[in-house]
């Protein structure tokens, strides 16, 4: 008797080195309960030392593994046809040294570039002129403008990134979060399209691959 | 009115249009106004903000091109300095963001979860650099 199972691959998931990805790790299943729990345990892929940072698993590979255990099952695939697995590497002390280095780099670089910017746009002259405009007195060092200005600089950046508030001002993602998401998505799409598994038997024997 | 005056008016007007257009385009590309609207949830006030930018730009150019002064106490410049700083800070943040620095950098060094820390490096660097310039650097 045939049962229909719906399968949706996750676009991305994380896994550790040496972990065996089960079907339930890479996909969401919908169908008869007893069948789904059995299917969920099917091993799909074991991450070995040969894998670097990402593994792309094709829907055909997944179907192959399922049919190996349940040859008569009928599966409807919904959604993406590849799934990207990010392999998490344990953090070493090297990365925290790297973090400190990058932190200092960003700190010094940010300070230098804002000074360059101020010189470039004659910010000091503008501040002096603004001080003269408001108070009517000349001041070579208008600290009343300059110090609040400097702190405002930081406040403005934080406001833009929406990061200082633990409780967000609203639920919308900040521009940086969107940017991170887009960047990750592009990487995953690139990997899915360039590194996808072409080695499954059905692909090689029954059809001639266009690249061969 | 002489011919040279007409030419001057023409040059001034076209220069103003070019600079004004460029200014608005720059602000728009960086998305500072949408960001502020999103933060304050004042979606209906976008037109008011547009007017604010336009009048601010005109006031700035009048203030710098024609020397007129008032004699207010020096403390009045504090909120103006602060507002100017916040605005430039948002500009700087938006520029870093447009240039896609953070996603690439954090991904490269595998520190995506330390994003906040790295942003604080930039923020504190900007504040320190700016204070250093005004308090020490310009004195030499």
C-alpha cells in the first residue's frame, strides 16, 4: 500500500564534524505519523574530515537514501531542491586572538577615518563659523559644539544599527541584520548551485549529464 | 540689470540645483530618513522630514554664505553640536553598511556572534578619534 509523504528540505542547517545527518535534520516531513517517525531516522550523510566548511546535499541524494530503506514510498518534494549544511568548527584560542586584533584594527581605523573626514570637509572651520554665528564671539576651539558632536557621532551610529537597546525599539530587523542575512543567503545560493552533488547513481547512469 | 548679472544668476541657480539634487540623492541612497522613520514609527511624517531636510540645507547655506550673527550664550551650541554629531554618525554608519564591511569581515574571521562587539569597536573608535582631534590634535 502506497503512502504519500511530503518532504521539504531546510534551506540551511548547522552540524558538527563527525555528525551523521538524519533525514529529520535536513528536512521537514508530513504524512502518516508512524511512517514519518520511521523515515526521520534514515541517515543521509556523515560529515567526515574531507568536508571543509559546507556540505550541499541534493534532493536526489536524499530520495536515494529514502528509497534504499523504503523502496515503495512516494514522496512529494516541496520547496528547495538543495540543502546547505554549515559545519561548525569548535572555537579555538586562535580565533579570540584574531578577534582582539580585528577589534583594535577597527577601533584605530574608525578613529583615523573620522579624522580624515573632518579634515577633508573642514569640520573645524565649520564648527568655528557655527559658533560665531550663534554666539557672536570668535572661538578657535568651540568645545561646546565639539564634545557633544563627538558623542553624538557614536549615538548616531548606534541608532542606525539599533544595537544598544537589548529590548528593541521595534521588531523589524536592523539594516545590518538584513545585510548579514542577504550575504549568508547569497553564499548558500552560490554553494547550492555550484557544489551540488552530481554523483548520485540515477544521475550518471540514466541520463547523460550536460557537463560531461 | 546688466548682462553679467544675468549670467551670474544663471550660474548660481544651476549650481544650486546640481548641488541640491546631489545632496538629496546622497541622503536618499544612504537611507537615513527611512531608518529614523522606522525607529520612531512615524511613517506619516515622512513629508515633514523632507521639508526639514530642505529647510535645514537652505538655512545652512544662508548661514555660511551670508555672514550674519546673533549673540546667544555659548550653551546653545551644545544641542546643535550633539544633533550634528548624531547625524554624521548615522552617515558614517550608513556608509559602512552600504560598503558591506561587516558581513564580509565577521564571516572571514568566523565571529558572526561577536558582531556587536566589533560594531562597538568602530563606534568607540569614532568617538575617541573625534575627541582626540578636537582636544589634542588640533592644538599642535
